[in-house]
């Protein structure tokens, strides 16, 4: 799915949530740098209710947090 997209591609919140398989609340906290773990995902704020992500940031986050 997202692995085949170029790193510069921007994906919507829902796609990021499906790729990382985390709840919407957790993804919102990670994007806003408010997660209790201290982890953060760089996000593109479009509006107060819309957030998008670069594919490269999602891949990097998944690699750092989901693989040994």
C-alpha cells in the first residue's frame, strides 16, 4: 500500500492511521507532540481539523517503532 508510494507523497490522516494501525486519538497526539511516550510524527496541518503526513515520515516512524 504505502510502501510503493514515493517518499515525497502526502497522504491524509485516514491513510496514515490505517498504515500505522493505531487509533485516531493516538495519531492526533503523536502529530501534536502530546503523546505520553514522547514520540512524535511530523505532520502537515491543513486546518484545525485536517492533518496530512509525508510518506517518508510514516515509513520512518514505523521502522523506528515497529521493527527490532
